[in-house]
């Protein structure tokens, strides 16, 4: 089973993404901010990160930067999810090293598809 | 922010606010030989920056934050 | 109401409360950025959450509020009472919408006009942008004059100016601000340093003190005595807008970009540099002027580079040469370079203010050709079958290129390259192009070695992910527009109306009981909700959102109390035996009975708080079954029963993954296609039943299908082929035993992995993950008829009864459910047979294990004075074994907690428990140990 870490401060969004991804056959863990997510990523190998942008303590951009600078972490693909759809927000995600960008609310089919492709689980 | 006043130095970190300027100045006046460690400072409120600029205490570590470090350098404190 | 919608309301109300409170504290403490940030985040998250549902009237109001707060946050707008009022009003409105969603399941259409109204009112508060700023510019005179000269720039270190000039690329001029904050500005909540550091496009800045500092003791820290000068690459409009509230304290002007070119550094005279160094200048200047006359900038560049190599880089002359070089490279043109060299030859600072020469049109800087690593381009002909997936795969691959082309901090580069490598490797895997992974790894390797993404980009560029195989004609399943149809309020209201008599009986319910019908909703089984019913109130549902840690802390304390109260019977015995007071003893005993009852009720109470209906997990199954069966072309009817059965939160949560796996197995391997079913005289539509119930202190979950069942012969043969059973077992095994082989580790392997159920995880993982929380799995299957899996889990994982034993001088706990009896066996009665110790107990030969060995301790078992060993007889997996320990102690109730952190990976322990005296007891997992 592939492991996904959902990083979002909104409980509702985490629940929503968890439903979609567990139905798609993933084992799902959750973190409420970047700090917690980094700690998790250091102790467990994840196959995919689904990262929110705006979070307290450590936001999504900073999390990605910290993640990518850490040689001890498995560098799994990271999808950034955000309510913003503007080019500058996408740009910010690329600049932070995100591997993909999706706008919220994510479509279940689209998220499942991307998650499967990014973890090599595509049909 | 957090200021830790130790015996021979003060360690400033994070955001130094306007409220803390007075406290910093008083401590620096009372401990003219003490050093300032500012490595973890992320922002200096103008009043705090002034306080540090106007007193002569040695800065043992400049802020990692480039803007703060440059500001201190311009005021002859680095 | 779906759990998701319920969660949205709980979290949403939380945010509304926070926003309301924080808006008020912001009035007390205006300009507090932390508070502004928190309010913004709450509104932002609320907006994001509302987007998951179809609630336009809610989303639009929250969105407008978010836009306003965004402006407050970036300081282009200030918080004022009017704004606070508007925001509070908007949040009240949102609260009313929440009530509608809760009581009616949907937002009344009447609200949409009101929503539009509020959104417009909020947006009207937004300051108009540029036009007003320009107006402001003309109306308000400034008290600050631009400086007479631009010499302040020379106070900025050379390196910073060089970097700034480089960042400007070919911009001919830059915008400059002089900002002299009024001395009293701090009392207005202003922070000039913050305003300066947030100037858009700020390149370099300087700070000076208009008045000399007084003696430190006479310093007034609340009087601003600083002046700022800064250069920005942003447009004048943007920069003026940024300073619009302190317009009267600023002066703006433009300067040519070349004005940054001010040589600095030590003059030769001050250093001990040899005279020769200083002499280079005249020769250089002479030759430079010659080159300039002929317009030979390339020659000048060579000359300058050579000259630079020969002098001390700290010297003023070196700084000057670096600037010459930089101007040539940036394509600044002949004129400014001539101006600079002229100033150098006269040994003065270039006075760029008097430089009237034209700023040459920017010349394109020759792009540095990227040398591509010699990697064979892989124009793939294979592809991903589903056209939409192929399109997404192509997009994913392109995105990696876009991302890699962004500048990256060196420390992040390796991580980025590796993540891209993983993305591409997985995409190749999805295409069935695993052969190309070797080349991918090579490209990644070269990129990592050279700290340059180019080779990897070139590799990705060479692969065609988007090519769709033509022969593929399957029509992809249509994606429903909304993720969770059951979460859509309108549907929910229909359900509610049909199922709730109370609701339809009193249609225009008055305010107070308006929310009551929701309480009668059979789905409203959250215990916290039920207990809130009595409290009533406008909200209808009063749910306390408590962090889990707090509940855990209560659990811990109660656990300690349960242990501590056990000291009382002992005390009563002592009162009688030691102090001879029967009365006191009786009194203690009766007090103990009371405390015991309260403690038990407390325990029960806290457990209730943690109880959740298993429906929270079942919720996802209809969609799962629907999607999977469609994908497989099967007809399946899902029947769910007993979803209101409650169990501890941890138990319910631990059910999700195993159950999904079992359901997938049934759908994939169990249930047949309609054609096959017809041929076997079964209904075309298969039946999948999920049934939850409570039995004593356990919750039972039954998953049953009427599919083809498990063929014991096939399973046996497979297990034999995989070496899981030997030939003898193969022959003697009953059918019932054979089907249990699916739980054997290593049974599920590649050849039976389909894209659905078998993601490389077998039933063994399902079994072990359930066992971790004290669950058991039973499987019965009849070939041709179907399979039934029964999960039995504890209702709560909170209290366990354990027996304490001594091993190698330490105490350990053994779960009482394992313990059959404790016996003492004389040393001579222990026989060693093929290194296996055994003893005859109650007429049976029982294998004995040394606990020291199981725990890898160096000690050996300690017999008592009579030479007898303490043996704990336990039953593990249907087998009776004896464990030799050093001694037994009492049995106690403990709150068992799973091992956490680094300990979590240690096997052999099912958890730890805190004892009454504060020490920690490790509880053994005998199954793992043996």
C-alpha cells in the first residue's frame, strides 16, 4: 500500500482528501502544519505529499523547501493544493519545488488520477 | 519575541517589537559591557533598532535575517 | 448529514468564533500582525472548506471578507471600526447560513440576494487602487525633499549594489525613495523599518540618523530618529501606493540604473599595496579610452578582466574595474562606461546626477548555451491507456521541467532533482516503460553531480507521455461534478424530509425548535451531540471540540486512579490485622466500594466520550463499491447494517484501511461478473453485506459476499508452491484450515496482484493491523457460495487486565486474556528435547520458553528455594505454551498505550502502561515474541 501524507490545517479538507485517497487505495496520514509534517516525513517513508499553502507555524512553501533540503528524507513527489488559481500562485509553488499544483476544491477523480500516476500506481 | 538576558549577554530572537525597545535600552544601559546575540532575530521594530543603534554594546552575532543585518550595518553597528 | 458536512459545520463555527473574538482583540491592539494573520487564515480556510460543498451564497461572502483582510494584511488598508463592523456582520450572516445548513440541510434560496448584498458592501470598502493614489500624490505636499546628491548610494556596500544592478537586468532607470518618518510615528502604530523592508522590488537601502544620538541614558526610544533611502525595481505607482499613508514624509525620484555604479573600497594610498598596483590605473585608463574611442567594447572587456586579475580586489580601483566590467556585460552601452572611466581618470566619484548621456537601449545578453548531457532521447511509443491519464501524465512531466527551471537554493537542488526523478520513474512505470528508468537514473546522476538540472530536463523532454494508443477505445467513466454527492445539502434535505416525520409534521418550525428535527435524524448518533441536546440553545447541536490530548490526559489520570484505589483493600486488611481495628477496616472497605464505583463510572464516562459510530468509516463504502464494481464491470449491491454501533475512536479509525482492503478483495476476487453468475444460477447482482454489532465488550464486523468463495485446493497448492506448508500438511489439512492460509505472510504475492485489491498487501497485513488494536479475524468460505469475514475488536482499547511477572529483575505485564494458569515446575521435571524445553502439565506435553531468551536478556531463570521454576501457561494462536519467568505478581487494570516514537518499531510489546507509583510497565506481545 502506498503512503500519502496530507498536510492541511483545515480538518474538513483533510477529511475530504482522506476519503478520496483511502478510497483510491492509499494509506493516509495527516499533519496540521509543515512542522508536524516534517517530523512525520523524517520517521516514515511516504510516497506522496499533498500540501496546503497557508498554514500556521510552517506554511506549505517553507515545508517544501525544508523537505527538499533534507538529505535524510525520501524525496517523494509533492502536490500543492491551494484555493488560489492565479499564475503567480502556481509560480510560487514551482519556486518552492512543488511537483504539481491543483486548485481546491480538488475533484476526486483528478486527485486520484494524479496520486496514482505520481506513485506509479496508474492503471 | 523572546529576549533572554543572561549575565554577560542578551540573546534576542524572532520579532523585536516596539514594546520591547524600552526594556532592551534599559538593560543595555545597565550592562554596557554586555554583548548582544541577535542571530535568531527575524525583524527589528524601528524602535528596537534605534535602541541598539544608539547604545554602544558589542554585537556578537548579527541576525541571520539579511535585512536586519544590513540595517545594523548601515547604522554602523556591524 | 454526511460526516464531512458535519465536520465542516463544527470547524466552521470554530472559525467564526475565533474571527469574532480576534476582530475584537484587534480593536484593542490595532495593527497587531499576528492577530491580523490569524483572522486572515481563519477566513481563508473557511473559504477553502466551503468550496467543498455547493454553497455559493456562503462562499461569496467569505471570499469578499478574505479579499478585504488580505489588504489589511499586506498593509494596503488599515483596520477601522467600520471595517470591523462589516466583517462582524458578514460573519453573523455566515453563522445564519450554518444554521440553515444544519436544520434544513440546505441554504434557503432567499439568502442568495442577501449574500450578494453583503459581498458588495464588503468589496465597496476596498480602497480603489491606482487612480486614488495618483490623486493623493498631488494633493498632499511632502515635508521631505529629495537629497541634493545621490551620494548615499556609496554607503551601500559594493556587493549589494552590484547584485542590485544585476537584478535589474536591462532596466534603464530605477525609482528611489527618501523616507523620513515623523518622530511621533511609533504612537500611530507605524513601524518604518517594516514599511521599508516590505517595499515592492526593494533593491538596496540605507539608514541614517538625522540627529546625532544623545547619551544612551537620555535616549527617547519612542522618538523616531531615522531616515531611510531606498531603490526599488518596482513601478513608481506601486512604490507610491506602498507609502501612501506616509506620503507627507517621503520624497520620490528616479535615477538611471548606472547610478548604482559607484566604486568603493580602500584607496591604494591607505593600504600597504605596492606602488606598482596603483600604477596600473593610468596605463589601463589610457588603453581603455583608446578602446572606447573605437567602440571596441569586447577589447575593453578583455583589458578590464586582465587588469582585474592583477590588483588587490579590496582596492578602490578593483571595485571601479568590476563596475566597468559589469556595465559592459550588462550591455549598458558606451556612454555610461565612458562617463565612469572619465571620472576614474580624474580620480573623482562619478557624479551620475550630471550624467545626461542617453541610456542605451538594452542589448540582449548572450544566453549561456546549456550543454546537454549526452543522453539518448527516448521517444516512447508505449503509452498510458486511459487518454485522460495520458494527458495528466504529460502535464505532470511538463510541470517537472517548469519546476526545475526555477532557481533553487543549492541546498534544495538535490532534493528537487530526486523528487523529479521519482515522479518520472513512476510515470514511466505507469506507461510500462520501466526499461527507461536506467537512463533516467543516469540523467539524474549527471544532474546531481553537476548540480545542474539541465540533463534531467533534457531527458524528460525526450519522452512522449501524452501519446495515446490508438487501439484503445474504452470510454472513460464520467466523473461526477461533485466529490461526494451525499455531502450536497440539497440531496440531504430530501433524505431528511422523507425519513423524518417530525420534520414534515411541523413545516414552518419556530426558531427555537427549528433545529430539533435534525436531532431526530437517525444519523445523528454522535454521543457528544446527543448529550448536547438537553442543553438546547440556538445552535441546535452543541459540540465541544476538545483536543484529543486533553481526553487522553483524563484517561491517564483515571487509569492512575483505578490503580491507586487498589491500595485501599490492602489498607483495610492492615487496619484489621496490624492495628486490630475491625471498625476502621470496615469503614475503609465501604469507602473503597464508593470510590470504586465512582472510578468505574468515570472510566465508563471517559470511554463514552471517545466513542464513535462505526458509520464514520462505513460512510465511504457506497462510493468505493460503486466505483470499483463499475470499473470491473460487475453488478454489486452493498448492504450496510448496524452503522450506529459505537466503538472507541482509535478502534473505529483502525478499521478503515483493513475494511477497505477486504471489500476490495471481495469485489475483485470474490464476486463474479454478471455473465458468470448467470451461468451458475445466481442473481446477476452480487451481494456484499457489511454488518456491525456489539457483543459484550466487543464490536463485531461481518463482511460477507455471495461470490465464488475460496477454493481450498487452489489455496493449498499455492501455499505449497510458495513453501508455506510442507507436503505432509498439504495432505492432512482440512478445507476449513486451508482457507485460513490466505492470512499467511507471503501468501499474497505478485502473481495475484490485480490493480485493485492486491497492492502488494495481503490479508496477513489486514490481520496483523487488526491484531495491533486487539482485534481478531475469522474467515469462513464455501466454494461457489461466498466468503464471510468476521472482525472482532474490543469496544475500547483503554483498560486491559494484565498479570505482572518478574523477568531478569524487571516487571513486565502479560495480558490476562492470554494467561491460562500459573504453575511451579520443579527443575527436574523440565525435559530438554532437541534443545526445546518441555514439561508435562495436566497430562499434556507443553513446550517451555525462557522469557530471558525471548527478551534477549543475558540472565537465566531463577528457581525458588525449593528448586521450582515459575511457569506462566499461556494460550497463543491456539497453542498452549509455558513461559519460564522469575516470579509472578498481582494482576492489575492498566490503561494500555501503544508504544510511540522510536519505540514504535520495537516488536514484542503491545504497549506500555503507567503504574500508580509513576513507573512504566511494558506489556508483552507474546505472539510476536514467540
